[in-house]
């Protein structure tokens, strides 16, 4: 049975696109149109909608002397639309680790993991302006399943420098955070490590009852 049909009770073109990308890994708009027997114009409209929802992303590939082609593939958000039990497995694995090495040992493992993540982020953010790097960070978080938003704060005589807030309205690791809340502290440190020339402060926290997690980012002052 079609996985998405089992979830929704009826198929749709968008769901067919997601399932095609899940099975094939990637595809161009033309390949999707031919496979699903839909006009390229209609496929592109659906792809635009799915990309705005964060379910898919694309990369440009040069093919011969013509214009670059967009090759689409699922983001983590798109993959999350299919049945999975990753969170349950992750929490169960951490519980087993806690029984073996203790919760302090688990904390050290998680800290090391976030440090590796921070280094990977820093390499992907580039060396542009602060705004460009923060915007790139938001896009990376979206690709990982976070409903992230970039807010640029207005400057003032008291705060003349550019300041930004990354707001995340969901948590891709919420199940882990509920059982091991220390990961949230590691996440804050991760942002600071990914942006070493910046000061990062937590402004909102879902664990405290807020509707989002928020991080204030501004350049270090001399």
C-alpha cells in the first residue's frame, strides 16, 4: 500500500512527489512530470509549494551548455512526513547509555556531539556578513526539521549594532530534550561556537512554557 495513502486516506500530487523523491533520492521537475504524467508547469507549482513548506530543497546542476537544472530532494521535514520511530529509538538508546555509563557520562557524549555539530555548522556558514551567516544558519536548521525564523531587530542609540533573533517554533529533538534537558544547554553553546565572533543568549524556551525557543545573536563588543 502507498505509505502516504495509508496516512491520509487519499493520494495527492504533492504526496506522490514526496514519495517519488523518497524512493529515488532526487529528481528534476521534468523527470517528475514524466513519471507522474503531469505537465511540467503543474509540477513546478507543486514543487514551489513544497519548497516553501520546507519539505524539499534543490541544488543547481549544470548539464552541458544549457541552463543549470534544479535537482530536488527531500529535506528532514519532508522525511518526517513518513512513518518513523527515530525519536523513540534515540531516547531508548540514551536511556541504555545512562544505565551503562551514568547520566553524567551521557551528558559528556551529548556535549561532544553538539561540538561536532557546531564545527560542521561553522564550516557551512561561510565568511560573509553576520546577517548572511545567521540567515544561512536558519536555512540549515529548517533543512533539519526546525520551523526556524530569522528576526532582525531594529537598531537604537543604545543598541546600534545589528542584532538578530533565531526563533524556532518546534523542536526536532523534543523527545530527547524531555528526557535529557541538558541537550538544550549544549544547543546554546553550539550556536555560540558556530558563530565565534558573536554573543548568543537564550530569549525564549519551550521548556519554560514559551511557544518557541529564541536565541538573540549580536557581535561581540570590544
